[in-house]
């Protein structure tokens, strides 16, 4: 729902809102159902924000930078990627996202501000690795150093 919209009614999965435009024009929108994936991505961001607050309270600047980058990553890529099968904090203050099953696993580990590492495993062996860095123009994490194993 747009930020300047006025909610007319809502339920768990349907929102109806109105927006005013130029010269008093009113636009009504209905049946904008949130998908299951949107709800799961939203829950992921909520969890990351809770971790950020804990890192802030502990004055852990490295963890704060990693978590901020993780939130940026989610906001930039949630429409192109499925929801991760797991997300966790690493021992050194980073954030790890995992996708896949026992046979094939794809991970992205946020290492620092604007820096991440991706690894693809097949049957427990590394089959490809790469580095993601924040593009200063787009502000998105982008693959910089693809490689195989």
C-alpha cells in the first residue's frame, strides 16, 4: 500500500485503500493480497531489525554494519529470490542466508558493510564461489568475482 494511502478496510489478506490525487481525484484499490512469500520476507526483515537493536545495544559496530547490509540485500533482492530456508548470525558478527536442501545448498554470508560471499555446495562439496560488493552507483550488492571450485 502506498505511504500516502488511507486504509478503508483490511483483513489478513486483503487491503482496500484510497488515494487522493490532483484536483481531488480519488483512486480506490482493492484485493491487494499479500503473498505468503511477502509475509515471510517481512518477518525476515523484522528479525534482522531485532538483531540490529541488540547489536546497537551492545555497541557492536561490525555486527550493525553486517545487519544493515543484510537488510539492504533483502530489500534489493526479495522479488528475485525465494525466501531463504534459514538465516542466522555468524560467530564473527555476520549474517548468513541459506537456500536449498541436503544435496544442493546456496549460501550468502554478509561479511561487512557492502560485502558478502556466496558459495554453492553440491553433495557437500563447493562447486562455485563468488564475492558480492555494493555497487556505488546502484547501491545494490552485485557479483564481482565469480568462480568455480
